[in-house]
C-alpha cells in the first residue's frame, strides 16, 4: 500500500470529519493544527548512551511529515538510574542537547511542509523514570520505588528522601533541556506503573511518611515534580501529565475516583493537558461499567485543560467517538506505526487504515528501523513472518 502524501481535494476534510482536523489551542496559546497526536511509544531505536539516532529521528520526522498535529517522543529517561529499556532516548545530561535540538528542529521544519496550512506539529518530550521498572542490567544498580518490592524481579528498594528529591530535580532539569532544545513542551509520564505511578499506587506505595499513606501523600511525588517543572519553564511552554485511570497491565493499585481527584489537583498545579491512557478506548471503566472515562475526566478538569486520550484507536469513527465524549486530542499508537500519513489520508472518507500484519519491508517503508521491527515481533501478529 502506498504511504505517499495525498494532494488536491482530499486535503480538505469532509464536514463529517471537520472537528478531528480542526485546530485546537492549549490555554497558554500554543495551537496544534489538528486533533490527531502521535502517542509516545517505546521504540528501542536510540543509542545506548541515550543520544538520538538517525533511526529515531527518521521515525518521528516521518510522522511529522504525515500531518500529526502533536508528536510525542518515546519515554525519555530523566536520569541514568531511571532507564527502563535498551535504545531509550535520554534527556538527563547536557551532552544530549545536540541530538535533542536536532530532533526538535527537524520536527518543526519537516512538519511545516506536511499539509495546508503549513504548521509544524506541537512537539512534546515525554519525561520518564522507571522506578521499580528501571532495568538493573542497563543501569548497573538496584532500582528504587515507593516501597521495597521483594516479589518484583528487579527487587527494588524503598526510595529514600534523597532519592525522591534528586529525582524531582531530574524531572525539572530534563524539562529545561527540552525547552533549550526547542521543543514545545513536556509530558510527565505518570502512567503504566513507572515511578510516578508507583507512588500513586495503593498497593505499591506502603510508605508511612509524607510520601505515602492517603491519596494526598501518594500523589505528592507527582505533584511536586509537576510544580518544579511548571515553575522552571515559561507559561508558553506546554506542560502535561499522562495517567492510567485504573489498573491495567503494569499499572496497579489505582482507583478511578482517586485518579479523577489526582487529575483535579494536577489542573490546580498548572497542567496544560492531561493524557489519559485507556489501552482500549472504546471500553467503559471497570469501576463504573456503564460510564466511559473521558466524560468523567472532562468533568474533573476545567474546560481550558486539554484532554488527550489513547487506546487502540484505528479509525476516524473511533477517534470522533472520543471527541464526542469530551476528548480534545486523540493519540494514535499502533495505527501510527502502520499509517504514518494517517492525519492526511483519513480526510478521505473512502480510505481505511492499514492494519497488521505488515511485512518487514512494509514497515521499513514507513521509517521503522530493523531494531523496531524486531521489537514489534513481541506483539503477536504485528509483523508478518
């Protein structure tokens, strides 16, 4: 299937699809040219030292050229001790600035050429620390989490006060690097059971000090990291947080109503957007089977805080259904791997997205490197053998 950029009449969205392809502004005035985002995805394509590779650059720039209104990097570790995956982009040291600047510049220049109007995507670095999920094989040291977890394969220790303070400072410094590199904003990764989510968890956080206990204590790490970032960067720099609303996969010990309260607090603390990771965006919540998560988060957040939703969205109809529920921006993950021009091609009502399996050759045509192809083989049925 061709992945070339369409031209002519299909550049104009049909009335039924106009909302998805209309601009959306954050409360600080930064505007995305449409409501389709590239979700942050582990892609194992950067260098072992955390520096940007040509493969990772090509992967992201290809999606910028494909018309995405907002593009997030993979989870980028804010500290060497927080690395969770091989080939993970780093944002923990000034020596990484040349690559980060190269990426921000390329996203801006290539994205501006992708569609009419010629507006580059909003570029976001996802700031990440693995906590208990940091790999000792990669970091060379025992990981830490909210509490000791002897049943965890990494056997993380309980974080000390100094660990917590140091990590908050690392989030702040990483955000400043993203700003200096020329990105439009950052997202603190509080979802999927990484360090910030581990502290939010009722089961993983068994602390009795000021960083645990009730929800206010468990949310303190995330809130203080966010406040430190928000205070360090100008209002024109977009700052958001990603949350898992309920238990799923590695996200454990989460309660929907607690997540809604955390969302409300984060809005008070100054987020420009909240990114809700749903995994299966068409499903209702576990706690309230008759209700979908997005109207609940819309009610919990002021109208000027933008809501992003992600979770196995493939079609325009599925994306529009999320907008109808109060979502402002829809993030695509696997659909964006298979369809790097999704925001451009989906304007044509006759188009249907390519779905797995895809051959290695098809993936290479979509700027997916051999490393990422190998990683995608972990997902059954994605790569055609």
